[in-house]
């Protein structure tokens, strides 16, 4: 009768190789996805126009729209008299 | 008896290398974005200081313009600011002081968008990420950083205005009950308005 090998040393090596292959596979997939979808490019580029709107006009909007909401365009009013509806304590 | 091989340290190293690239990239990206906002604030202050120098009354409008440009150049070449905008990460170009009113919707006051402006560019946001692509977009992130403080009238303008005003008053009263004012009165102005 043939004696079965009871040595299990190689099993761990094979599992390690399989894990490395799987790991490289996942990494290649993620890498390919991020390259093709321009993940990091979008990460920087997508909010850029809104950031530009805030920097140029102080409003979280695309820069062209933000110009129409620039604070300098607000109508400012002033009065030389006190509002009569206010109590004396509020004046 | 053969000693079993227990050395598995390399496996976690491989895992670490892959994760490290992603984590390091996000860290660098967030660092670059936050530093960009800080640089924007500094550039904003530079335009504000230039607009403030331009705003203050002076002999003439040309001198006010000189003051504004000199202030910006002084800040741009200051030891504590120069490395930030000359190191390749950020740049400031196209500095101008003028009336930008035509770029905005029509409004009653046509002089409220007078001030200083500079084009801010952030090249630091463009870099290559190993394995995962690049952050480079079609164009480098840039924005016009402005400060609109308008401008006080210069001494020349005030003198000119007052001279014209006296001439008009003389014309109005020349045929009036008190007669001709032409020879008996002299224009005296202070430092402007």
C-alpha cells in the first residue's frame, strides 16, 4: 500500500501565491478603473469651478453664475431716522 | 527534524505597499488643497493691500496707480511671501488695477468694481499618482483674486472740479443782483476735497 504524504508545508506556499495573485488582480482592477474613469482628475477638477466662484465672488456657485451674486451688487439702504416701532431700549 | 519556515513578513509588506500608495495620495491631495486655500488667502490679502494703497487720495490718479502697483510688488518680493509664489507650486500673474465694472451685471453705481486683481494658478494640484492615474486636468486650476475698494478722488481731480464749480457760480451770478464776481474773488482750495 502506498503511503500518503503527511507533509503540509507546501499548502501554505500555494495559498500565499493564490492570495498574492488575488491581491494583484484586485489592485490591477482598481488601478484600471481609476485610470479609465479619471478618478483623481475628477477629484480635483469637479469642484474647481465652484471653488473659483467662491474665491472670485464669495458664493458657492459656478464662477459665471457667482458673478451675478457678488456682494457688491447688493442694494444697500441707510436711514437717518430711528425706526419708531423700536422701543427706547432697543435704540 | 526539519524546522518549518515561518517567515511570512513579506506578505504584509506587499499589502502595505499597495495601500500606502492610495493613502499617501489622498494625504498629499488634501494637503495640496488646504495649502491652496491658504495661498489664496495670502494672495487675497496682497490684492487688498494693493487696492487700499490705490484707494487713498494722492496728487493724481496716476500716482494712486503707482502706489497700488508698488504695494503689490513690495509684497510679492517680500522674503516671507516670495518663496510661496516663485517655487513652482503657485504663481501670480496679470496683476492689474482698473475698473472691472463691465464684467458684472448692470447696476446703478458704475464705479463699485474698481480695484486690484491678480490671476492665481495652483500647479501643485497637478501630479501623477503611481498605478492610479493623474490629477492633471485640461487646465491648471486658476482664479481671479480681486479686491474692489474703488478710489478716492485725487487732489488734481478735486482742484479741477472746484475750478469748474467756481466758473459756473461766476456765470450764474454775473447777471444777478450782486453784479460781476469775476475780478474780486480768488479760488482757494485745501488739499483736495
